[in-house]
């Protein structure tokens, strides 16, 4: 199952999930896109957003407005839906309306194949011509088995010598329900609070995050500038 956390409030981009994407709200565009791969539920915190989802034929559940993260919101959605502990949840961010459905399918297959080998799963793409020093682009470094070592908004690794193989983390996660529950009971970590990246909580607690490399043209929408850039690219 795919669950999309859709919080209406956004500090950097007001009502971001309602931004127009070629005639539909952003979170609707994301849900419609990934529904080609699996069942989709949107975890909302506003009745207006729930009503919009319903009007577009998308299943939505109401969650608490006070959750500190999208993962906490997904945990509550899983409880409401009565999902069993071994079910795989794929977490797709509401601000990824252009993520390719074939990449979600590839990611789902990767998770199913390796379900017993990691605590969580995520993915990345090659940096190519991206601005590596953009703090909104989260970078990841991995070990020789493609497990995450660290995530940062900074340039990692620091290129004291020539280096070009930077990896851009994509905000797509997967976990079994039982691992999701465990994650949400872990205390907030120093690294998580410093970088404002919740996946660091898992790493700081010694958990393995298996990473899949994909090729994607998608642009995550963090700001109005990102939106303008994405609309121009995919028009």
C-alpha cells in the first residue's frame, strides 16, 4: 500500500499541497500518478483536503494536526486502516507529482525482494547537473552494499580531492508496519534535529536503510521556484 502524508500547513510554501499541477491540486496529481502501482491512501489533517481527495476518487483518512513528521502521520493512518504488522507501506511525499510510476514499481519490487534485509528502504539518483550545495537537495552517501551511511543537506562527501559521484536522496520510503511503529517510538535524535531529516533517527539508532538507485527526471516541490521550474519542464 502507498500512503501519502498530506499536511496542509507548510512553512516554506503556503498550502503547497494544493498548488495547481496542470488543473489538479498537487497532492491529487501525486496520488493519481502512483495509483498506477498500488492502492493509495492520503493521510490528511484538514477536512477541506479530505473533501478534495474524495471528489477526485482518492481514499483519505483524517489524522492529527499535531504530528511532528509525515512518518508519524502515516503511522496513525496505518492504525486507522487496521494494517497488519508485516504489510509493506510505501511513503510517497505529496510534493512529488512528477515521480515516475515505473520508478515506484521498481522500488516496490526492490523492497519486496529485500524485505528481510533492512529496517527501511529509500532511493536516490545521480546528481548530474544539480546544484550540490542547494540545502533543499538532500545528499546521501552509501556503503559498498548500497546501505545509507549518512544523509545531509550539506555537500557529502566533502571533495578535498576530485569527486563527482554525488547522490541526491529522493523522499520516498518503505517499511513494514512493525518497523514503522518501532521508528515512531524512538526518541528524536540529535542528528535528526540538527539536519531536520527524520531518516537520521533510524541511522543514529543503528538501523539499516537499504538504498535503490533510480533514474528520475522528477522535481520535488519545496518552493514556488521549484513549482515554476517543474511546470516549465513538464508542460
